C-alpha cells in the first residue's frame, strides 16, 4: 500500500523569532516515519489567526494527516482552538471531564482555578478529546472525509505523552496495514561527504530503485542511511548494508543508528572497562555526552574540568614548567593530563583534551584552533593534534568528535 502522507504544523511566534528551537516537529516526524507515514513537510507559523487558518486551508488538501502543536495554553496568544472552530465551522463547548481534570491538577499543585484555566476545558464541538494527564491542555482529534487533523499542546513532554499514548495507537487502528520504512546505518569518520560519495559511485549505481542511500554529515562524522520501502527491498537491504560496510571498512566506526559516544560506551561495557576524563577547552562537554545516556555509571568513573593551568598542575601533576614551554596546549601536557586522571581515578581508560577554541588565545606554536588530545591505557597512550577552523561552538563539537575517535582507536588497539 502507498504510505499515508503527513504534514506537521508548529505554531508560535517564539519559533519564528528564533527564541525557541522547534524540536517538536523533528520528534513527531521521526515517530510518524517509524510508524509508516511519509512526512511531506514541516511548517511553522506565527500566533496569528489568519496565518494559522491559511496554513490549515492550504495544507489540508495535500495530506492524509495534519498534526499541529502549540497555541492550546491559557494565555491570550493561544488561539489555535478559535482558529479550528473557524476552519471546521463549529463552536467551543465545555468538556466536563477535562474541567474536572484541570481542577484536580491545580488543586494538587496548590494553585487556584482561574477563568483562563477553566477556558482550557472549552473544546471545538464535534472533536474527539485526547486526555492529557501531564498538563491542562487536552489534545484534539478531528476526522472528516478520510483525513485527520490533530492538535497537541506545544509543551514537549505533554506533546510526546499524548502522541505515544493516544495518537499513534489510534492512527494504527485507522491504518492497520501501516508498514514502516526500514533503515540500515553506517557511521564513518575521517573522510568528507564528497570523498565517500566518490568511493560509492559503483555501489550507488547497483542499488535497485526501491533502496535509497542518503548522506547525513554532521559534527565531523558522516552517517550513511540505506532505506527500503517494500517487502522485496527488505530482503535485499541487509546484503547491501554488508556491502557498504565492506567498501568503507577503513573509515567505519559504527553500524547502528546510535550516537558515537554510545557506540564507544557499548565497547567499554563489553570489556567491563572504566573511563575517566580530563577536559580543558571542552569544559565538561565530553562528560555531558557520556552521562546523557542511562547506565553510564557502569563505565564512566568521573571527570575533571581543568580549565586553568593551575588545576592541571595541582590535580593532574602536569609539570609547572610545561605551562610556559612547550605550552598549555601541547602534546606533553595532553599526555600528562590523560595519564594523570587515569592514575588518580584508577580507570582502565582516560581521555584528555586541551586547546584554543577561539576567538581569543593561541600562541605562535599553537594558534587559535589548535587542539591536542590524548587517550591513555596502562599499555600505551595515543596523542593527536588537530587544527580547527570553525567558530568556538563548531570547534567545541568537532574537538569532542576527534577525542571520541582517538578513544575508540585506543580501545580497538587494546582489545
């Protein structure tokens, strides 16, 4: 069967002013894609009645499903329900069970029920109300002529709960033959998109029409995604995945759709090994990457943000004279940091990084953008220098990726 089509509409001035990043539509798109929908577009509009109404009118004719988020709150700029009434030629009516829920929720919080809270229990007549146990704004489901419109609150954790617990189960009932597109992934490091594409010219030419290859560069890595959309292609997908891995074996760092740090974590867990970090220029960003994932305490022992030279000397036993010569951003200092934190925290592996991310700093020997990384194990220590050319944030992220790769390299060498 053809994939049903979906459009995502996010509402809010804050999205268009750049004050809030629109993570809702990306998350919804991924969930719909996993379920078997083809997402045609993601659109953001202002808190403006005419703009919202126009978007509804224009996009509804193009899709089977339209999901919108935002504008269901208790303030004057939350006008989504009013616009929906105009669009569906209906009126707002009081939904008693929603009012009871709002009243109970506010009582639990010790907050009085205001008239604006009561107004959140007003819903367009004729819609199906989706209960929201996490907040005061319910979801709204409209269905007409084989099309579905869904309005969800813009608060991310409320929206996610409603989508997973109410919306997706109902959509699967509506389209029982949904079949998700299947993907296989290869994560690479060390070559750019153009170089890899040149290596894969013959491979791409050999792909059947129902298997697609996508190049997804980001943060110093290149993710390759193979996608299959029907049963016949699914039978071939694993074979082409293995071919792709073999063709790029010298630069492959992962074959699952997981963050690089989590792929490394899996290796540490398999080895029952532990990790410590000593971060200077990245200021704890590497520790953040590892500890963002549940279960990191099984391998991650701790981290020291040694931003100043004095901390490097006092806590990691970096010789004080090295701060001036060869310099705080140098191979000997990075090596001493990695070996020092490994010994202090008694871990199997350690990773250290020092550098000038810019725009200030730098020396003739280590200009702005210079980063030294060291990865230590009891058997050896690897070091590597990188010269980065981005702005400070870009250099921070790239530094972390380069550091992860050096640690990954050391783990492979000590297996």
